[in-house]
């Protein structure tokens, strides 16, 4: 960070705390920008800047604006989370002192900051590192449980709540006054206070049940009231109590007398609220033609089977969100009262079993046949929730209920159809145990119709339910396979992105369930074209590959054998008709080789058994010598993937494969050359020093390629990685040629993102430099530039870089090094200085000379 950055951070804190002529959102935004700078660069802030920011925060924690107070609190917490609690010893005492201020804003601002610190730094607050400040803080917090301000009361409870689950000693010493204070606040008029009281009691139930037991009757009565609280956030916290209580050994004893009150409360909580229905677009019945939300789905484009590297700045996010998991309630996918009530009923059904039915059945009769669809839908959800725990008691009613539910699959409301799918899946085990024509066949028929429903939520629920039915029915489905596959294949043409992922699961589960019965040509011919079509549409880095590959792995045995047969058949035709005008169509063979590659990549080591039972390596040896470049390209990709997945089967063939790979290092055929190069690199990593006899077959061609003008970037990068890997395993053989390739090698890999391939290549170049240091001297600046391209090398690789850089500096002497350093651009100097401690004196000197100028890389 340079002077301008420091001034900018000072400016940001000034706008936040002093520039009161600006509107509050602008001041708050300034603080949030500063918070992000603190998060990313705080360790580089000069002491003067960080001290000024800390001072301003503490002086303005009591700003008259709630928004500004909250922003200052967030800034304080962010600084504290950067390890600054140890280096800011006055923070906690000062904030605790400010709690006693007669000014409400100051007290509330300090409490807001303390609450955030307790949330983010609970562990360190309870450590010897800070002399255990909680011994003072927790008694202090308890004093504020009776404060006149509901906001302060809420802060106080929230602060203490952070230390319940960890059984913090400072809290355990005050557990009785804490519980007494909670009881005193049980009927507080402020919803946020009631919510925090409920949260505390739920956690205490888990860690200090002994202290709650004497009051359990009253607590249960209280929680029954709060589960019906007008504020849904309070009701949700209270509902968690029943989930936690169900896990305690005393549950049955303490709750049995309250079941008649609790059951209708939970059932009532399982109805969709009006806002739920709006968010779920429950009034839209047909939406299959509406594409899924593009915000959640990145564009995907086909890329041919060519091995390539990922680059810095190529638009690929480094951190992928993990929120692609499918949820029943999409836009309200957060935990809510409906879901919590259903989960509580589920676990309580497992505790009380058929005793719960005494209270549920009278309610179910009214709910399941209710004229209002919202009530009827909640009844179907109740029926599904109790399925596991109350199955034995439900059996006498199922002959009547299952046909009724199958009828509900045709209900005019999509939300009723979707929940019915789920509930029926919960009874699939019983359905399958009955004669198939009575329940299984009608259920399967209707579920398949719902798989092709015009509503996406119903499609999703039906697909998931059918997967469950497949697991239960197994070979019972064999007579209906053609009908089932017809439906699932047709769904490919109907489904939007999200439901395709569930469809893959349904197909994979079907393959697992019926086993070899699926391995019939007519079934494979139905199933494979849409899967291959989807396969060809996906990029190698597309996350949709995972569910698709899982699906393919389930149908792997018939698919794998079919691919091998396709390759074998095409090769046999080519051999039997060498002079025919019409050669066999090799596109099938290319698709088969690519699909085998995908299976090897997706299944990893689990493909080993399939390879062991087939003649794929013999066939691949023939494909590698085919006249058609595309066949060779795909066969080399397969060789590389099999090398990574099951090298024990590839290794005996290496002596035959390597000469062929060497003769295909022809850059005129870019994709063939690229995949051959990549395969050589993968083989070298597996072979280790045993690669030595084959170095001469490939090294000269690789060096020629890397020095060739206008070579495509992907080929250059793979060539550089393979040379590096060869040097890593056989440095004595490769290092003598170092001077011939070091410059293009470095420029080729400077933009590659950190990964394992780059790691092994750079280990190779470092090893070769240690064998032949003279080979890098003339182009050492390029090596420095390549080293600087690393964002986060592993520690031992960083040490290798450090030794080479400092060894070179020491070898040439200070004066020669200074002249050499003058050639380096400032960004490179700055990076090497920061990570490896070379050039440091020059940069400091430069900064002193340039105090009046802006330098982007001063440190």
C-alpha cells in the first residue's frame, strides 16, 4: 500500500466519523469500504494510520445515528478479528467502561460492538492470552438484563449467549443468576429480547439440563406460548426447543404430559404463511418454460477435449458458492417455522412412536380432506413427517391413505402435488412390500406423470420421490424399465437447469437399483444419447459435471463396456476394409474415447476394476497410431486420464506408448500435440526416475515447441509444465538443456493459476537450476518474474525459491546485484521484496527519493 492508500484510509475514517454534513448512507459506505481494506491489508497499515482509525472508532462509538454506530462497531470488530485484541489492550476495558455512560447512544454503540466481538472472537476471549476478560465482562453483561432500554437488554443477552455452548467457565460460575435473569425477561415486550431468551434456553437445554430440570414444567409451558408468538422469529427460536429436547434422555418423561397441547401447535406451524406462498410463487401453476434464475447459473459453453490450464484473470471465480444444493423452498430456503415444526414433529414421532398418533390422527382426518388447499397441504406434510417414527401404527390406515395420496398427485395446486410426492416417498418401503399391482404400479405411473409435470417444483419433488422408490423397489421395476426410461429421457427435453441435476440422480439410482437388467442395447440406446449430449455441452470446469459423472458412474459398467465395444468394432471394421472407399465412421469411436476419458476423470481410482476386466489398453495402443488426428487426440487424452486414475495398468505398456507419443509431438497438429504433451507430463510424474530411458525420445521436440514462434498459448503452457515435470523426475538428463528453454518456459507459466501441475513444474525448474545454475544466469530476470507469479506457493516450494534468489544475489556480489536490480520493474521488485526479502533496500531508497510522487508499489 502506498502513501495514497494510507491517505485514502484516513479519508475514509474522516468521512465516517467527522463529515456529518454528508448523509448517513454515504458515511456508512465509507466505513464499509474501510472495513474491507482492513480485512485485506490491515497488516500493512502503518502504526500511525491504524492508531488513528482505532482512536476515531472509540471516540465515535456513540454517534447519534444508529447506522453510523453499527458501522463503527463492525469496523472495531473487523480490526479485533485481525488479531488485534492482543495489540489493542485498551479496547475491551474502554468498551465496558462506556457501557456505564448515561448517554444512551454511547451505551448502545459500545454494546453493539461488544456483541459483534463476542460473536467473532468468543474463543480468544476465554483464553489466557487476554487474561480471561470474561471474568469481568459476563458479570457486567448480567447487570444490563434489567436495563430500561429493550435494545440494551437484547444486546446483553446476546453477548452472554455466545458462551453457553462452549461452557465458558466465567459463565458457568454465574449460571444461576443468568437463568434467573432469563426467567425475569420471559414475557418482555420486545420481540428481540424474547427471541434471545428462547435461544438461551435452547442452548442451556443442551449443556446445563441439570439447572433447567427443576423448572422444566414451566419452561415447556413458556415455550408452548412462544412457539405461537406473533413474531415469527421468536416462534422459530422457540420451536428449536422441541428439536433439542427430543435429543435428551428425559424427553419422554418431561414432555409426555404436554403432547396434547404441543401437537396442534406444531401442526399449525406447518402451514404455509401468506408470505411463503408469495415468495414461492404458489399461484403460478405452469412455469416449466421459464428458465431458472440466471443469477444462480453461470453461462456454460462446450469445449473440446483438450487439456488446458486455468489463468489468472480469466473470469473464473476462485471461490464457488456452495449454495447450489437443491432446496424444497427455493427462495425461502432459509430455515423457517414451517420446516422447523415439521422437523420437530419428525423427531418427536421417533421418540413417542405410536403414542403420538393418539394426538395426530384426529387432526389428520380434518386436515387431509380440508377444502382449503393450504390446510390440506399441511396435513399431507404432517403425514410425511410422522412416517418414520409412527410407521407401525400407521399401517392399518395406509390401504386407505395411499390411494388418497395417489389421487392428490393430480391436485390442481402445484404445492399440493409436490408435497404429496415427498410424503409418498416416505411410505415407499411399505408400498413395495405389498403386491405390485395394488399400490406400486399406480404410484409409479402417477409419479412418472408428475416427473413430466408443467410445474418445476413438482418435477423436482417427483424426481426425488421416484429416486427413493427406485432404491426401495430395486428389481421390482424391471418389468416397467422401458416405460420408466421413456419418461426419464423425455424429461431431458423439458427440464431447466436445476431439475436436470435431480434427473441425473434419478437415472443413476435406477441403474444402481436394477443392475445388469439395464444392460440391454435398446435401453442403452435410449439412455446414452441425451447423456452424451449433455456431456458435450459441459465445460471441464463446469460444476454440473459432478452430478452428471455420478450418474454416468452408476451406469458405468454398461456404458464403459459399450464404449469399449464401439472402439473395438470401429477398429475391426477399419482393419477388415482397409481399401474400401467408404471407411467406417470414426466419430463413434472418438465419442467413445472421450466418454471413457470422462469416466476415468470422474470415477478416478474406482475405474480400475473396469480397466482390469477389459482390453482397453490394447485398443488404445491401436488408436494412438490411427491415421485420423482426432482419434489420436482423444486417445492421448484417455491415456493421460488413465495414467492419473489407474497407473498400475498403464505402466506395463509405457515402453510401447512412449515412442508413439514422441512421434506425435508435431505442433502442426496442435490438439494432437497438446494432448500427447500433457500425457507425457502425467506419465513422468507417475514414473519418477524410471522415466530416464524415455527422456531422449521427447525432450528435443518439446524444447523446439517451446521456442517455436506463434505457438498457441495452451500448447506452450502444457509443454512448459511437461518439461518442468521431466526435469523434476530426471534433472540430470534435462538440466543440461536449461539455457535453451528457460526464457520461454518462464514466460509461458507466469500467467498460470496456482495448482498442482504448476507446483510440480516449478519444483522441476528449481531442481534443474540446482544442477545447472549457469543455465539460468542470462535469463534470471525471467525466472524472478515467474516466481513472482505465485500467489501462495507451498512452504517448501517457497523455500526453494528463496534459496535460489538469495544464492544468486550472494554469488554475484552486492554491486553486481544492485546493477542487476536496476533492470527490474518496480512491481516485480515489490513482490519479490515482500515475499522473499530481496530488493528491499532498493525499494526503501526509491521511496525516500520519491516522496513527492505517487508510487504504486512503495512499501
